């Protein structure tokens, strides 16, 4: 059977198998056809007579889910016993007395591993038995994924799951959101990170929180963001075109959040069983410290200095003040202090001239480590300057053909690492990528992680991606706790949707589940999951999902102009471009995230009053190529589109555009392609009409 036909059957047959019922894929799952729980408002969520705070929280989370997504108002009910009850939902840890009774009566074999759970859905009941509070919470996330709406109503599919995580550290690294993206951030925590069982957030903050001790840092932070945005840059060059670090100035959308706003976000994250590790860069990527303190910079005449001088004693009161303000607000157990990509041109800073850069690095890190330890807080860093094969031995020469060549700091020697670096510092290993050579020998990435392990460090695979080689074997190595994919652009729905869903979902499965789809199959799974994910993360509901009435389908044939002639709530375009196009990462264009995805065409929506709305078609956002199913390239997925069968066995993608002018009649729609070599084909168009209000009932007057 041709691969294309097999994939079409996989995705579009009567029982699609690409998308698992629960994701990450559970260790043990048995689907029970016809034995689910029909949900209506007579089904109670049971609580013991004296519920714990966690019991109450779980019930409230489920109540909100059913109310907001399914229109069902289930109520929590406190009871003494399960005796005589035929239909109910029960969620709790083994400490919950009702859960204990259920386990005894059903002779259930509980999961004892941390964060593990049993989910038992059979005719009339749905029960989550958590090994601990976190396990009960994750069992609830699996239950959420099993709820479905059909023509017969809302139900939970009959299922038996026994499940627990592969690794204890399952994180995502992202930026603090700006004011306009706080609602999205909270949806992402509740409806993505929690739903897919992440338990750690590394939250880069820079000077994006109100710093009472140093308001000049807030003022400089806003100025830096504006300058880079208006000059269309994501970093500045140093003197002599020295390559400086990323500024990460789109953290919090270059804004400043108040302390109570940051505290509220941290509390919200923790409520969802996610620990917060603030990332507060020190030594390098320190633009936020130096915008108004260039006297502390290694290169003081840089336009925007990026690295402070570790030989300047006055640096440390400033650094410690900033750390302390964040510690007081966020109350973390661990702080990530950066220390990656030290690109100081040696010999330029008069205070550091003639000193051993590796000793400066170790001394700086140890001063910060000691300060955090005095506050009872652990330290994490990026680990590249501990690895000679990555950074070079002590000094690395930069030819710099576009400017002045220079030497910059390399890595500490293994002897220095063993002697000078505290072994309880958590290392974020972003240099894990380790394809084997032609002889099947280990790549450098694995050799480096072995060195960190042998030196006694705990490590996390940072900037994690699903394509890692031999993960299960390597993940069993001593000290490897887990991993964390990274976002290096502003926290918003567009950036996460267009760039990161493949990594975020693929890594969620790697870190939780022993199931290992190949990258092509993972692309199919991710693309099938995306419509449901978007329905949760977007604040705007899609009219087609709200059942407004019969949908009018239009076959445009070969025409690029379609007559509409009505006040539509939305239009669903089923389309594809001919060839693959580009989708650069959002961090490559922080001044214009949207256009980092190639524009392949647009629709012109013309209203009867002559006004024209344009609907951009961007590759990897709302459209992919017609041959995508022949080779579903990893990461080339479309967040705002849903796979559909196309003509001639090709693939097509449905994108729903919501009419921003309710009440105005749309005259027609015209398709424009950017390039004749990569035209967009419109295969079908569906009009979602406005909902028709019923005629009012007659007024009945009492006698």
C-alpha cells in the first residue's frame, strides 16, 4: 500500500488512530467500548464529609471544565459513603476516605509511584485514584481528555488506565508574559502544561518586574525594548561588530509587571502542580542590569552592553538586590542564573585584563551561589562553559570576518569543574544533541552528559526537542532528571502555536510516557491534536463548533472568487499551497512575529458596503502544502488548521476565519497567491451562518 494512502487511512478513516485517546500516552490503557459514563447534571462529583483543600480544588477544576466547555453544571456533594450510589465522579489521592472505600470495594490495585494514578471509567462511574495529590491531579487531566460531545450528549469514554511518569522533571522554559498576554499565559498553564502533565516552569524575568530598589532598571528595560523594536533588531552589535548575546527584550513584551501581578501568576502556576524556577541571567545576557549601569559593563562603550565585569566589586550589590526582590515575590526553591554564552573579548576590559577568564567565571558563579544558598535557595545554570569540547580550552578565538577578530573565554577544564563548581548546582544541558558517527560510536552530546554525570551533577536536557537519540537509555543515566523545551520569544499564542507545539507535545510524551512514535507519526499526532488545543488556548470560540445551524458548503471549482451574499458568522476555507514554504522562529523577528512565517497568499473579503478585510495565509500557521501527508516533516504543522482529505489523494487544511463585522453582509471572497511558483488552491469553502432567533411565544394573560 502506498505511504500516502496508508497515511490517509490513518488520519481520515472511520476510526483515526494517529491521535491517542490520552496524551502523553499512558503506560497501561484499556478502552472499554460502550461502558462509559453519560454526563448530565444529575451526576455528582463526590467529596468526603471533611474534604482536603486538594479534594475541593480538583472538584472545582472539573466543575469549571464541564461548565465552560460542555455547558453542564455538575455539583460537588459531600457524602459519608459510596454505598448505594450508581452514578458519580470521584477524584482524589489515597488519603481521601471515599477513594479508600472505592479501592477496597473494587479490589483495585493502586499505583504507588510518585505522581501516578489509576483512572477507572465504567458504566455509571468515573474514579481517579492518585498515589499522591499530584497523581490525583494528573488523573484528572486524563479524565478531561476522555470527555467528548456526541449526538447523544456528553460522556466519558469507558477506560481503565494505570499510569505514572518516566522522569520527575518535566519543564517548559518561557518568558514572563506582558500585560496583554496574561490571560493567554494562564490558559496555557491550565489547558496545556497541566493537561499534558508538565510539572516545572522556567520563567525568564529580567527587569520585567517592578524593582523598588532599582527603578532605573525598569526604565532602562523599557527603553531597550523600544529601541530594538523600532530599529528592527533582537540584539545589538558590540564595538568592532563583536557578536553580542541575545537581549531577550521581548520578555513581558518589554513591559514591567507589578509585584502583585507576578506573585499572582506564580500562585496560579503552583496551583496546577507546576513548580516555578525564575531565570534571572547573571554575568551574560545581562542587558537588563546594564542599561543604566554601563560603568559595570565589560565593554562600557557598547551601544547596549550585554555582560557585566566580574572583577568589579560594585556589580554584586546590584545583582543581589535584584535577586532578593525576586526571591521575596516568587519564593522559589531554585533560581536559574544563566551563565551561558560568555562572549567577552579578552583584553578589552581593563579590570579583567591579564586574569584567567575561567577563574573569573568560577568566582562569579560561586559568589551568586553563596548568596542564594544563604537565602535557602538552590542554583541552576546553563552548562556550556563547563564543557571544553563545546567552548574550547580556556580561550576561544573568533575570526570575525565582518569585523575585528578577538579571543573570548572558553570552558573550564575538567579539573577546574571538579574543584571549583559546587555539585548541587543543577545543570541545564542544551548540548545533548548526539547523533552517532558512521561507526555507531557515541556523539559528543552524549559524551558531554556522561562527563557531567561522572562529575556528580544533576542535569536537565535544556532546549529539549523530541528527536533526541537513544533517549530511554540516556535518561536512565545517574543524575539526569528530565528535560525542558524552550521558548525564546515573547509569550503569546501566535509564537507558541506556530513554532513550538511539536516540541512541547513531543517532549511531554518523551518525559512522561514510554511510548515512542517516530518523528513523522509524531507530526501526525500533533497536527490532529492542534484543533482541540487551539479551542482551549484561544479566547475566541469558533462559530462552527457552537452549532449555529446548517453549514452551507460551496465548491469553488477552479475559480478564485466566490460569491457569499450573506451575514456569515465565519467562513471555513479548505486549502493548501503547492510547495513547502518557510516558517522562521519568532525570535528571528521580535519586532514582527507574524511575518516570520512565510506569506503564501491571502483572501480578500469584500462586504456589500465596499469595505475589504484581508486574511493572511502564513505557512505553518493556517496552511501547509498539498503533499504534506507524503512526508509530514517534523515541526511543519499548522496550529490554526485542521487536516482534511484533499483532491487526488493530496492533503488539505481547513482554516476557520471569524467575521469581525457581525451584522454586515459579505459580498464575496477572492483568493490571491503571493507567487505563481507556489500557488494556493481553494478546494472548498463552508459558510457558517448567523444563528436564527426563534419567533417569540405568544403572551398569555392570566384571567
